[in-house]
C-alpha cells in the first residue's frame, strides 16, 4: 500500500516540505491541507508590495498551481483540521472526514494577537495576517484619507510605509517607550522614527490605545491618557501567537510553540512540525527559540522532508530576517537578544545606509544592515563560522570588513 504524508497548514514551511519530499524520492501520497482558499503564498509582501498594489495574489504565490500538479501533490484548500488521532494515525477535518497518515507534518504557523480593547470589531478596524485581511484594507484605502496604526513593530511600520506611499495621513501609536523596542537597539529605533517622520508619518510612543469608537463615518482611537485620534481606518499590529492547539489536543510536548528535536520531530516520532510554530534548539545560540522567519520555515521544511526520506540532517541554521520600509532594506543576521554593546558602522544619523553590530561582552551575536548588503553577508558568514570581530576596527568605514576579524592566536 502507498504510504501517506499529510501536511496541515498551507504555509511557507508546507510549500517547501511537500516539494522537498518529492525531490528526495518520496513516492507515496502527499496532501497539504490549508484553511485559506488560496495556494501557499509569501507573507512578507502582504504589508508591503501586496498592500501597496504593486503585486497581485498570483505574484506572491510561492509556486504556481501547475507545480503542485506536476509533483502529484494534493492541495486541500479551505479545509480545517479539528483534531488528530495519534492512536489511529488519522486527522479529522471539520467536515467530518477522517484522513489516514503514515507521517504527519504540522506547519500551522501563527495567528494575530488581538488587542483587548472595545471597538476592535468595528467596521474599518483591521488586523493584517492573511490575504483576506489585506484585500479588505486595500478596498478601504481607495476611499480613506487618514489611518491610525496601533503597534510599532515591523508589521506596523511596514504598513505605515505602504499607506503613506499611497497618500494617506498616517499616525502610528506605540505603547512602549520606543518603536521596535522588543527587537532592536535604541539607535535603530531612533533611526526608523527619523525616517518615518521625514516621510510624513506621525509617530507617538509611550501611548496606549484604550478603546475605539465610531463617530459618524470616522473612527476615534482613545488612549489611556485620554488623547483622541480620528481616522477613516485603523490597522492593529501587535504581534502573533503560535497555532499550537492541534498539538496540545494531541498531547504533544509544548514549549513556546511545538517542541521539536534537531530533525523537526515532535514528541511523537511520526509527527513533525516546521516553521513559525516550532520551539526548537539552536546550537549557534545554545538555547531554545521560536522564530517568525521565512528562511527558518523553508529550512525546517527541508529538514522534515530529508528525515522522512531517510536522509536525516540536523537543523543548525543561523536565523536571518528582513524588512522593507520606504527605500530601506533592513537585513538582519543572528539574534540580538542579550546584547550589551552595539557598534554602528556608517552614518546612522544623517544617511540611509549603515550597519549595527551587536555584541554580548566581546562575542559578536548579530548584525542589522540597512541598505548595506555587504555588511549583512559579512556578518552572516562571521556568525556562521563563530568568528570574533574587533569592535574598534568595525566602527571605522576605512577598514575593510575582512580585516575586522580577530584571528585566533596560535
């Protein structure tokens, strides 16, 4: 009998897993089940080119439909899985269908974190996570003149840039003392605030939205300090929550996500997980982490397929990310969590190109490169090799990047 792999969640990780299974020689059934009606697509453009109208849904598909057909991959779209029966090795859809599997892969990703305030359910108040969300925002943008964005992380800032480029007056409210506070150094927060202000975005930090009300056709966002901001539309972006419920009900091990080993196996050896939902060990940082990252989802998809195909390779990739805002391309290599020193290479105060090198003590742990691809590639390679960097030399643009590596003494 033909063996079967079922992949739950039509995500980046799913798109990679199913194709890598075929490339690695899997000749059994492969079925991808997704609750959206659309094929797996690239999520980063949602708040950028897709929102701004520069790309269509077809443009952001990870692969066209024919690629899955040619690979004999069954796509079950618009279908939800309600439970997993590990004893019988079946998944039960909300339509009451029991589907048998030999290997199961959970690529369920994450969902938006909702803001616990009154008024979030009003018309023209939006969250941004999937294509349906963005299509609704785009429809409103056609008639809107003003927007309030709640949340000063990457999604909030990318959305602010997209709406501003389309001519809206944009106000962004951030509850913490500075934008990007959870993910970057104060110098980067100051830089991004400067750029957004230069581009016409009104950024207000250390202010918390407390309710949203309707005032005629306009919305009113009221803050805890009783300020009020009027807008035609409101977009909320305050982070995401991993979709671990299926794994919890199946009694799989859970950390800050679905716990997996270096081969992306869960506590059940016939069930794997990949992508944003996984809680996995990273040997480079000697800690368990959960990453909301396309490169991580893609790499873990390959890891899952390799293990199922009997050619196991452990997951040990360096985390990396990116963000596009206005004419800025931010590329991040590594994790800056725990840094106690940051060295700026370039003019962060007056230009739009520089790099920030993060250190924990004398150990180089991450780099944020803004319109500086050479610094990104250099930092990524140095982190992968565990190289030490000279802080004084790296701060001086006159020094070649390679010359900043501290060679080990014999």
